[in-house]
């Protein structure tokens, strides 16, 4: 007889060790409970009891303060009218959808973690297609920012120059301990100034904590910046004893594809990937002035996958016949890219000659959209479906600096092989590196300039940040 504890360990643990609440209707969002049951191997990364308890209390808080509640009405009543009147007991953080889907997923997870740590309620901008992509994550309430939110019309124009932007206020000495603004705009993008990054400092947080509304535009995964804050480190360690599983767990808690997207994922998986003995994911993202099919990228992909023994060579015409076993292994390769040519070449290569190991290699690519069309519903749904499909593979090769790839490997609990970004139109040598962790990268070096050590190398101050989260897109072997 299985005890409760043992049940948590079984592959069929649909609540992922208590990470998910059981309070949802299954049919309205099939992916929520089904992905872990039917499509994923059990993750070795279990949520800590502390994380589980934080999530359950967050769900209560969201229900108490979320849209439609008296608290929400009170908090929004005077917002935008300049007054500093009473705003009630709830504090909020609004996530604004900017940049591509990978960026959005990483920043939303970061904002949610900040909300968990600071007991704020996270509300998401629904002006884009977020509700066509994800189910509601919190039971009995909604995470969508109501369309009649008083600042809705202004939010689009918020940027570094805005007078309520935190960094700008610091620059203008417009912040004082005895007057709390009713809202602040946080600019956490690749071009953030040092003053914007001061948001993460313990001293600044003490003041920011009192501000009822925070509105965030972000395109970097800023969880590493939270780890830098000494006041938050103890709490974070209790929530994530395995630091490198931070996004993995947050992502599995928050992001449940809608039934429409899940339909794309499961149909594709069942048709092409389910039968294989092993699945390899290949994410090819081109950051180049002339995007498209690039021969040096194709060379790089082949050289990486063959060096790392992820794909076999093809047999030479004269060479000895491969030692083919009676039932050759079937390896399915899932390629995702905006360009279909990469998988076409691979397919051709493995269909013309047998592989040197005798393995059967089947190559699939679900779409080839050619160019990024963020905010077009079907395009974004395909992108999300492909991130999920990649996360269901056994081994994964992703492109350095691509948030699309970060989401895929982190959700999957996979340490990727990262393809270095090519320079001068040549295949880098070595072509790729095995990542030290499955966490997404921060993309820009997080500043750690809160006190005296301003300007010091952040990786030296808190070494694990470099190890698990890395900066500049590539996790180096240490
Ligand atoms: P990043 O730019 O690589 O960091 O990733 P983002 O997801 O933020 O932005 C890239 C966007 O381009 C995606 O969201 C998709 O809209 C599109 N895109 C890029 N690569 C792919 C791909 O392999 N498949 C699909 N379907 N879309 C892609």
C-alpha cells in the first residue's frame, strides 16, 4: 500500500509533489495535470515543502486581492488621480508583455517569484494574446489585469524617460523616505541603467515595499538579481534548495498551455516522437543581419551533434557496413527554427545513406515561419507548442542567447548543449559547450552595485550566480 509520500514519488504524480493545486477542473486545461502524467518522465527536481507552502498562501492572497474583489476596487479607486489616499491592504505588480514569447515567459516567471517573495499580487497585461497561450494558474480567481485598469492607456508609453520610472526618480532625487508614490514603473530591460538595477538592492526594496502598484517592463530573466539581494537569499534557499531548478519549478507551476496549444503539442508528439527510442531536440535560432539558411550554422550544428555523439555520422559508400542490430534504434530529431532548410538538409542526409551506427534517424520540424510575428495568435501558439515539444525531448541542443531555447531546456529539466553564437560568418570552434546548469541565463551581467562594491564583477561576489545562471548567454565549464 502506497503511503502519501510514496505516491509523490511515483511517475503518475499529477500534482508534481504538491507543486500544483488540485483545485482546478481538469478539462478546462488538460495540460495542467496531463503533461506530467502522460508525456514527461518524473522530474528529479522536487519542490521543497517550503515552496509548496508559499504557493498555497500565494493562491489565497491572489484570491483575496485579485480582480473583482473589494480589495482590488479599493486599490484602483484613486490610482491615476494623483492622490495618495488609502489603497487598502493589497499590493500589486503588473507584468507588461514586451518582446518575444521566450522573453515574456522568463520575465513573467521572474515577476512571479518577486511577487512570492514580497507578498504582492501579480497581474498580467492581457492586451496581447496571453490568454490564448496559457491557462489561469491560480484557482478561483484571475491573473489577467482587468481591461479597465486606470493606467491601461498610459502603460504603452512607459519607458526610461517616464517621471515615475524608478531609475529616473533616483537620478532626479525625486524619492524620499517620507512620501510613497502610488505607483512606480520598473525598467528591467537589456538597456537598464545602473539606477534601474538599484531596484534589486535591499535598501531600495525597503522603500519600494510600500508602493502599492509596481508596473514592470522586462526582457531579462532577473531571478539571478534576486539571489544577489542578501535580504532575500535565505528565503530563496529555503524555496529552492536546488538553485538550478528555480525556473524549472516556477515554469511548471505557472505555465500551462491552453487546450488549443496542448492539442498542437500532443498531436505532433503522438504522430512523430512517441515511437522513438530516443528524442533529440535541436533549436536553431539565427541572430544575424542576414537571417535564413546559413551554411556555417548547418556546419556548426553537424559538428556539434557529431562531436558530442548526439547524432551519428552517415556511412561512407566504401566503408564497412554498419553493425546493424536486428531491431535498430529509432532516434527522432525535433528541429525548431524559423527556417525549414535546416531540417530539410538533415532529413536528406539521413535518408540517402544509413547512419554509421545503424540507428534510424528521423527528422521533424513542426513549422518554418520564416520571420518572427509576435502577437499573431497562431504564430505565438506554434512557438509555445514548439518550446513544449522541445522540453519533452531527452537531450537538447539550443542556441546561445535565445530565450526560446532557455525556456525549452529549463522546463524539460535538461542541461543543454549550447551552440556558440557564430562570428564573422564562420562556424565557431568548438561549435558548442555543455551547459553547467539547466537554468536560463540572465543575458546581461546583473549589476551588484548596491553598496561599496559598486562595479565589482558580480560573478565573484556570489559565485553560484555565475555557475548556475551565467551572464552573457553562455554557461562556461568552470
Ligand atoms: P529569442 O529572441 O530567441 O530570445 O526568443 P523569443 O521567443 O523571445 O523571440 C523569438 C520569437 O521568434 C519567438 O517567440 C517566435 O515568435 C519566433 N521564433 C523564433 N524561433 C522559432 C522557432 O524555432 N519556432 C517558432 N515557431 N517560432 C520561432
